[in-house]
C-alpha cells in the first residue's frame, strides 16, 4: 500500500438520514451530528469493506459508481479524485474516518 | 435569600431569590395568575445578588446567578431587576434544560396545530406571536419552543413576552395596560417592555400540540414566500438550539423527525398585518 | 442541617434521606458539580416525582458527558499517536476510560492529559495541526506565566468541537513546594484495553489529593473528595495502603494525602487506614468548614474563610513576590 490506510466505523455506529440530496449523520462514538454531501457517505461505505489507502479507496468507488472526472479547473481532468481526497481529509478531521 | 418567588410555567418550575424586593414585586405583578408549583419544589433556581457585597446599596448592581451561570455576564442596574430575573430564567433553560429539545423560537397554536417561528433576533417573531395570540391563536411561548423528544409534540412554555423598541407600541395599542410590566429604557437591546400572555394561554399551559408548520419570517421586504429544504431547516434549527449538542441520539432522532414531518416556509413581510394574513392562509391550507 | 451537609449525607447514605429540603439539596448538588453522582446514588429511592424526573435527566445527561469526554480523549490519542510519546489521561476522563466507580455521574470539563516534559513542544505542534488552537486570551502575561511556572501548556481549544485540552507534564506547578516525580508517574501508568493510558490507582489518589489541596482554594472540593472516596473504596486492600503511603512520600505529598483520607473519612465515612491517615489535626476542621460552605440556594458562604483559602492556594503555587505581582496585575486589569 502506498499511502496511509484508513478505516471507518461500522454501520452500527452511525445513523444516517437522507434529506434533499444531503445526509444527516449521527456518529454514536462521538455523540456528534454531521451534515455531509456526496461523496462522503460513499467514501464511508467503501471504507467499511476494510482498511484502504487513498488509491484503493478510489478503486473501490470506481467499481461501485461512475466517477465524473471532468473538472473545468483542472488540467489533468482528475476532478473526482481530488474531491475524494479532500473529503477524506475532512472526514478524518471530523473523526468519522481514522488511520488504521 | 431575603426575598423569594416561585413560578410554574408550562412544565418548568422556577424559584427566584433576590437580595432586593423590587424586582420580585415587579415579577409577581407581571406573572399574576400563574400557578405556584403544586409540590412546593422547583426545577431551577435563579438568584439576583449584588455583584460585590457593597453593591447591595451603593449603585445597586444585580448579578444574575443561580444553578447555572455565565461566568463573565455583566450585571444589570437595579432599575432593570425585572429584566435580570427574566434573563436568569432564560439562562437556566439554555444551560440546564435536558429533558426537552430547546429551540429559540416563538410558538402559537390553533385547532391543535402548532406554528413554530424561528430566525435571527429582530426578525419580529415575538411581535408576530404576541399579535397572533390576540387574534384567535394560543400563545405557547415567544422565546423557547420545547420539543418533547418521546412524542414529537411541542410543549407550552408561556413566559412573559419580551417586546423591544417599536414592538412595544404595537402591542400597547392591542392590549390593556394591566398585562404589561414597566417600560425599561437603556437596556443593551434598547427599550424593553414585558407583556403577560392572555388568559387562554395561561389556562392551557399544560396542553401540548403537534407541530404543523415551521416558519422563517424576515421583516422588511415585500411579501414573499418560499419553501425551505429539509437540510437547510435542520441546520437552522440546530443553530437555534442551545441544548441539541448535549442530547445525543435522542436529539438527533427528534429533530430529524420534526424536520421530515413538518413543512417549512420562509416568508418576507413588510408589516405585521401582511405576515398575519400569510399565516392565516397557511393555516387554511393545512386544515384543508 | 445545612444543604452541604445534607448533600454529603445523601451521597454516603442515600437510603437515610426521607423528607428533606429537596430544592436545597439539588441546588447545592448543582453548585458542587455533584448532581449526576447524587442521581445515581439515589436511583430507585423514594423521592418526590419532580426530583425523580430531575435525577433521571441527570443520569441521561451523564451518558452523553461520558461519550463526549471519551471522544476528546480518542481524538487527542489520534493526534498524538505518530509521536509515540506516552499520553496519560487524568481526572474525570481517566475514570471514565477505565470504567471506575469514580466515573459514575462524574462531570467532565476539559480533557487533562500528562506527557513527558521534553515532548511538550512536539505535542503542542501536533495538537495545533489537528485542529486545536490557543484560547484567545488577554495580554501575554498569563501566557508566559502558564508556560514558565504552571504545570501545563496554555489551554488549547478545539476549533470545531469547542472543547478544551490541558496538557500537563507533572501534577503540580513547578513553583509549588512539593515536587512530584513526573517520571515515576509515567513509569507506573497503566494502558487500558482501549489503548488509552491512566495513572496507577495509588497515583490517581495522590493526584486527586494534590488537586484538592495544593492546587486549588478547595472550590469544588466536595467533588474532589467524592472522587477520593470512590477510588479508595474501589482499590482499598491490605496491600494497597502501604503502596499509597509510599507513592505519597515519593511525590512529597504525604501531608495532603493523609489529610484527604481524614476528610473523606469525616465526611463520606470512607474506611481508611489509620496509620496512613495520621492523627486528626486542628486544621482539619477549617478544611471541613470550607468544604461545607454552600447553602441551599447554591451560594458560597463564609467569605472570610474562603478568602483565607484563596490566598493560601496562590501562596502554595507561587513565591510571595511573584504572588504579589500576579495579584496586582490581575486587580488592575
């Protein structure tokens, strides 16, 4: 594995409620509520399959979903990957994801 | 404490102790007709004390204390003692209430359907609630809405309504003078005058109601109505709650239940009569 | 019976409370941060319905307090893990982490951790990177005071969770006369199944006694003493008392520990070893009076007595010239 591996808490630890395009999350271990947008819930779901580094995570997401790589602001067209990595950092800061 | 008063307001009982008599005399007069707690006990204690011992008589300075305190809160002048008592009760609720989800909102009820009005200070919620309370609606509260997390019902908490600046004149024109406290000028929020809710509100202060509509009123623009998405409602309600964070899973379930089960609208209104008209339109639609 | 005495009696012997000044009991308990502890002690006892409902609220709230305290500990653990330094939980969070009796109903404010002194700069840096920030304080005076003389970094607060962390490297200020052995505290620390670390039981009691006497003016003393009662009852054994005495001497805190034992025995009827507790001293009565200076409206009474203890607590922390300067700066702020 290239970079650090990440883990998410099991499904039983989180109560998710979908409301108009966003997900309200209650995270039992912290007692905190988070409001997240795609691809955050998808990232959490993918990490529940087991620990993964960023590259593996992106592979899992590609397998499950169509990722939109087009990003007008990016020369390399890796818009989706950049978004996933940014969300992963945010999820780690929020405590929803941790290093394995 | 030399002077004391006990009040039952909806499901919450307060005892208020004071080093001076005047604030409690004013409080007792404003809350005439409210029951004393039946069991002689209370849920929260408020204390009005001199900031320093010598401030009891010398330029009297009222520190707001009690079971729950804000460490750096500025004291008030004795002339504003009634306001100090009201702020003291607010503080106990904001910091100590853990049984029900608290929303900073005004609530009125008609035909068993409750309307929750929430938004920034100065949006006119208290004034609208006070007016609706005189126009066939029952006032359930102007400052705090209490959500029973088990049933999803709203519980009444009809404190004296806190009217500010222009709103004072509006309500003085609607309601007899015996229901008002003294006019307090020079407070941090300008002029304040407290108004007791009417007989119906007091008589029915134990009666819960189902939430039927969440309203985000905004004063000062031409009349407009728009729907509000559930995510936005949820976010705004957590911002309007002082105890959401402390309530954990129960609070999450109750608030998501409220948001998913209750329609929400944002309205702009140029004057109170327009807002009242809009509210009556909504009520008729909901009843149909 | 004063409200504070009623509170103490209700904690140590809840079944003995029949009709009483319930409003006074609740206000005193709230003022002393003991409402939830009291609510657990009185669970199942016959109390008026309104009080029963308040106790139920307090027990429920205690679960969320515990969750949040342990979460702060976990987030600190995640932030500091890459450094590989010991991170030892202290006070209420430690009790919750280990599931001790002292955790039941225990309120928690800030997260208190102890790390080796040499690691403080790296620890501070790691916490700042993980989202904690310095508390916006007034002039630089308090900041330098904290760093040089107190036993901790200036307090940090987490920017999104809004919770404070206090990072210590020993259990008393450097200016205090007793000099606890910080390395020994770390060497004897214990690691729990959840990966978090706490002090050894004897050291926890020594720390609680230090916190009660040498690092405070006894405000909140009834709760600290209740911690000590709960810890002693849980860990007491024939082998434990000499170990406690030995650790107390090692950390130069034998006086405070003995006094803590005597006061816990006086107020909470804690069984204590007579040899370790020592003879009753005249000053014990003053300490007891200071601890019980709370009335049924939640007010602190006995101002002169409290002022004596306030000055005393600063005296213990700072040499006289520093104390004078510190109090002067604070007064003219």
